[in-house]
C-alpha cells in the first residue's frame, strides 16, 4: 500500500492534514499507520526528545550532529515500523521524512546534499515515498496557526524556525526543482497551497490523491 509523506515548515498544517487524510482512508476501509519523524518507534521518539530539547548545558547540536541524530531515528523507524507496515499492506501517513533533512540540515544548517545523501543511502536503501505532499503557507498563516495551538509551549526549534520564513520557500524550491533522493530517483512531490480553511486544504489534498492513485481512493 502507498507510503505518503507530509512536509512543510512550522505552522503549515501538515500534521492536521495528515490526520485528516488518515481518517478519510480509514473511512474507505483501508488499514492506515500514522507515524512521524523524528520518531515512530520508542527509541526514535527518545531521540526526538533529545533532538528537540534545549540542553541545559548549552551544548546545542551542530547541523552534522543533528543529521546523525535524525538519521539514527530514521534507520530505526524504517526497519521497525515502515517496512513491516508496508509488508502488512497498510497505508503509511508519515509526518516529515528525508526532505526535512534536506531543508533543515542542508538548506538551513549548511550541509551539502551529497553529505546528507551519503548518510541517507544505506538507511533508505530502495525506499521512497509514493507521494509527498509539500504544504506551502504564507508566514502570516504559519504564525497564526502556531499561536492558536492550545497550551503549546514552543521548544528550541519551533521558536527559531517559526521566525524563519525562508524555510517555507525552501520546501517549495525543493519540489519545483525535482530534488532527487540518494538513489538518484526523483520522488513524486505535490505542492499544496496550505492557506485557507482546513476543509479547503483537505479538498486540494484529496484531489491530488485521486489524481495520483485513481480508482483505489475514489
Ligand atoms: P515537528 O515535526 O513537530 O515539526 O518537529 C520536528 C522538528 O525536527 C522540526 O523542527 C524539523 C526537525 N527535523 C529536522 O531538522 N530534520 C529532519 O530530518 C526531520 C525529520 C525533522
């Protein structure tokens, strides 16, 4: 069954839209696994905590350390969660995947794509998402969505990244420039306008899904 990824900057609505899509597919009778990166197994979730926390020591990870942390989590996630779910014939809806490493450790952290690909190649093997939705929103939409989250305490990354509007354009550029995966193949990415009411954005996603998968999701 298909492996679907949602990507986008902070406040793009990707997690909400991923959950809505999972609900839609379950309503059609499909088995669906919802997962996320970094995370998706107990160990990978522990790595996520380290990755996202503000170290009391002030010893903030460098971009290369970040890459190794997210890739360690991804390795565990792929072996223990994603590949078994694919074998069980489930749909997988994953909140972030390799494109986030290209944007956060590459574009933002300054690491070369070649370096990211060298680390990612053995972790991914022949695995590619069947479809990646890249949600693009204006900075105003992103800010208002994040500040509307109830009881949210922003962590180290969220606070910094929300201010960084260039990340939203970097995700768009990654899509329009057809950036290849480490094995040289270009994954199917669809840019979705994430501005506007949830239902409107969901409709754009479902239209793209039907276009891509045809009759199985009608
Ligand atoms: P979020 O999914 O709740 O937005 O948090 C995940 C954070 O981790 C987000 O700031 C992006 C960051 N991240 C990376 O820096 N590299 C990666 O490869 C992934 C998957 C996430």
